[in-house]
C-alpha cells in the first residue's frame, strides 16, 4: 500500500486529492470564522480564546501542518514525474478546457505563491497568537501597540490598516482562487468523476467554492481597511 501511494502516479494523485479535500474544508471553516470578525469582534475573540494553546487546538494545528506539508511534497513529486514524462508540458490533465488551461499548467507556480502567502499569514497571526501562548506569553508588541494573544480582532484591525498587507493578502487570495478552481474538480477527476456528464458540474462547483473563499477572506481585509481609513463610515 505504501508503495502504491509513493510510487504510483494514481496513488500520488489520490494522496493529493485526500489532503486537498481536507485543506479545502479547513479553508472554508477558517473563512467562516474570519467573517465573524466583521459581524462581532467580541465573538471572533471568543473563538480565538477557544482555539488558543489548548491541546485540541495544538493537535489540530499539527495535523493541518502535516496536511500542508504532504500536499506540497506530493505536488512536487507529481510535477517532477510529469516533467520527466512530458518534458515542459507540466501538470497535464485528462480533461482539457480553455478556461482552466492557464491554472492547470501553472499549478506549481500558483502553489508557491499560496505557500508564500501562508508563511506571511503565519508570521502576522499565528506567531503573534497561538505561538505566544505556547511560549507562555500573553501579548505581542506589534508596531507601537501591545495586543493580547487572544485579541484577534485587534490584530486584524492593525494588520489590515496597512495598505501593503491589504495588497499582499488580496494577491494571495487571487492565487488561492486559481488554485482552487483547478484543484477542487481535479480531486474528483482522480476518482473518476470527471466524465462528459460530471465535468461541467464539477467545474461549476470548483468555481463556486473558489469564489466563495476569495470573497469571504477578501471581505474581512477590505472591511477592516475601510474602517482604518474612515472609522466614522463604519460606525467605529
């Protein structure tokens, strides 16, 4: 079984599909949690306290990190396999369509952008929240502010008051959109669902999921940036 998952092309794609499905579910959860920051900052902070340095949150973080690592490593393995088999024609798929050709041929590059965005996000939030608690601290000095490790709403407000973070995060979300538009339907293709009947449906589902993710995350960034620029317009 281990040889199938590490040597076989189908096995590698199966691992990519399983880890990808897990990460998509987490992304949807994280997006929903972030939207709470718009509706109720206090409610969002309550979630942050619940998901602090508790054993279940740390276990979830470890599983998530493992999922990202496995997904990325298998993406590299498949890219190398495809390059060896087809030269420069990378990440080929069995079903082609003009609308997804750019994303499907540049999944590795998009993946690196998504990974870079993830590292930026870990620096801006995880390192100032859960990591601080793990190390026994209670607050972080961010710029000229001291922000409690459980005050996620204040950290969001500070981070997205900076225009350059707004731009970087929106670029990250755009890369994630491209990644999901191809990746979501590709997960189902691996298990044989991408036939002539199901392909249009799966492509539609992938576009809907990717768009919801983009709009949900982008809404938090844009709303908090607008608040920082004009507090009176947002009732702050």
